[in-house]
């Protein structure tokens, strides 16, 4: 596998012969056999680059381009060139967060997965890791209820950007107010004109808005 050449065959000139690899004539050695291997991974700088492990399975000088680059700590392997050791999960198709949300992957290393965060564009306080956030905000779920006691709250559109559309209904009645608590009392004696007239005292024993015509004139 090597060719020997003695440039000076004079009897008194020794140790000047050269051994040249047949597979790669650039590899040669004077006064001894050459090492006819060429580990591509031994190059400086490494053909794989930083953060990757290089392996040349066949370092024969004639065998080139067979080295592999493996992203350290992963199973991502490429032959004959550097691997892509980053993986921004937010660039996936389809988008992992969906419409109306912003995706952020804090660590794009190929071996770090499921750490991306989805944040609602309409309300940046609503977010979720490793999946789309639930971009709804039911105003009626607040504590305390925005309607108060004795009233039923309903939010017809819980989108975070849609606020003030909830309704408050006095329980058991048809008295409804949008965007704030309803007035669920009705003292009939305070009506104008006075229901009893002059010289009489009015008393409404139950001022609940749904209890009517129970006032007494004395």
C-alpha cells in the first residue's frame, strides 16, 4: 500500500528513502513507513464545530466524507458535515400555539424540548408552557362576583379583549343590567307620586324587586 523512493542510491547515503501512501500521495514519510490513515475528525478546527462529537468510522486516507457529527447528548447525527443542533419549537408547522398567541422557546438546544411558552396576545398574563394557552377570561369567574350577592352573572363573550359585556340578573326576576350590578330592591313606598297619598303612612314589608303590590297604606 506504499511506494518507496530512494533519491540517492549512493552506498554512503542512508536513511533518505521516502515511503508514500498509494491511497493518498500527500501522505509520506522519510526513513520509514508512512501512516496511511487520515482521521478527518483530527482536523483543526473540527469539521463538526463546537457542541458536536466527531467520529470517522474509516480513517483510511482514501475514505473521505464518511465522518459523522453528533449533537452532544442527542441522537441527531449527520454524515459528512456539521449537524443542526438547535430546534426552536416555535418554528414548527403548524404553529404550536395557534392564532392570537405568541410563542417563545427559551432554550433552542436540540435536546431541550417541551419548554416553549404560549402567551395570549390579548392578555399577556395568560400563558401556558408546552401547549396553547386558553385565551378566555370569564369576567363572572372573578372573586368576589362583579354582580354581588343575590344576582346571577353571565359573560356572553369571555374573550380577553371583550370586557364589560357581562350581565347581572336579579335572581328570580327579569331585572338585568349589563356591565355592573343590578338594583335588586324596589321599595314601592318611594314611588312618585306617593302610592298612599297625603295623611297616610306607607309600608313595604318586602322590597325585593320581584315582590310587588305588597305595600300597606295606614
